[in-house]
């Protein structure tokens, strides 16, 4: 009976050690690849948030249009069809302060904070990971 218990303990410890793989939070040297579905042209629809959470900005209220272009590991932001800024993208996994789950995020430049994203076929939602920040909604633009 003792040998059976010892074998069971060894097997359980072995399974436990094998299941302890690499964390989903990546840092520095080996970021996860940028998903191909993020590639493309994204038209800004609205931003909402702020201290009270009820500040809403749209192209109509702000008086300008914004287009986010993601190509490879680079991004380009156009305001009213003129290039406003560009840079490199970094992809990583971060813990959300809202649901405490590990979520995919992108950084628009190495000196920027990561922005959590949710992606569907035609929409891209970018959520700043802080309590009084903004969420931004973009719609995919198909070029003919």
C-alpha cells in the first residue's frame, strides 16, 4: 500500500510540474505574434470614458475623422486623411483591471502603455487599462 501511495504522489507531482508551463504574461524578449486579423484599415467611430464614464467623443462631436492603419508591426494614424503619427506595434498579454483576466493588448510605440483590444470581423475595440480612461471603437474599412 505504501508503494502505491508513493507512486500516486509522484505521478500527481509530475503532472503538476508539467502543467506549470510558461505564463501567459509575456515580457521583453519574446512577445506573442501580432494577430493577422488586426491588419488593415480601421475607421474611428467613437470614444467613451473619463472620470464619470459618460464622456463621449465621435468624429461629429470632435470635427475630424481618424483612420488607424495596422500593417505588419507598424501603425499609422491619419487625421482628416493626413498622416498624424506612426510607429511600431508591440503585442503582449496584460491583466485587465476590470475583470482581472489576462487579455491581449497592443502598445502603440515602446514608450506607451498597453491597450487591451477585442477584435471581431468588422470592429476593433481598444480599452485603456485604467479606471478613468477611455475605450475606443473602430470599424474595419475595406479598400476597393
